[in-house]
C-alpha cells in the first residue's frame, strides 16, 4: 500500500466529499442529517470553512480519496472565538488503516498553530462509536459530557459524546486574535 497522503482540500474534492458524507447521512449515525446535501450545498459549507481560514483536509491512499476532516467555528458568539469543532469522515474501505488518526492529528496541529484553545469533537451514537471515542482519547481529548438520547435516527435514540482537547491547559492569555466570527481571522 502506498503511504497515506494528507493535503488541503480543494473544489475538485467536493464530489468525493459529498458522496462520502451522503452515504453517512443515508446509512450511518456520524451525522444527524437525514437528507444528503447536494454538491452545491457542500460547496457552500466548504466555502464557509475556508472564509474563516480554517483547515479542510483530504486523505488519499494509493491516489484515491480515503476521507476528510475539517474544523468549523464551535459557536457563533465572539467569546467562543478560540474554539473550533472538528469533523472527520473516512471511507469504509479505508477504515483501520490510520486515516482517522492521521486526519485528526493533522487537524490538531493546524488549529493549534492558529492559536486556537479548544478543539471539540461531538461523536454521535456513543454506543457504536467506541473506536472514535478511543481515538480522540488517545490524542489527548477528554470527555466533556454526553447528550443522552438527543437524536432520533433509524428508529432509535442516539447519544452524542462531547470530547474536548484543551491545547493550553494552563490557561495562558491568547497569543492570537482568534476567529472573526463575522468572516475570517480577527
């Protein structure tokens, strides 16, 4: 197998991103959406992330799309400008090959370099997402709480486990301006 390649996503990746996400919408519980977004809608989401200068990464194995990860603003209020939420999706045939770990590790490095303080993971379907929870824990995330039976999908209630990586546990003053939640970096 060719080594895993990570790179910044571009518009040419949006068809593969949309297809992977659509499959998860229709058959998985990593998202609580129930109708797959269109390519145009995913392009809008991609543009919104890029407007904040946040990372959107793609993984490839043997030159083929294997997954993606991105960071988005955690909440829209200015006091949250140092927190981002990470999202990771890996193609089914690429799972178990280190793709998720590589994407999450790279995402952590990128948002840390931006001066972000917290990276939040909201892991759906806590009962069957033990691998994702374990991955986050292995990279320093701690459980911040669980929303119990908060989502209804596939005729059952689903939990969401909140994981948080504090990139400055000492609580030092910010060294960067944080996100300008009206558009880009402040």
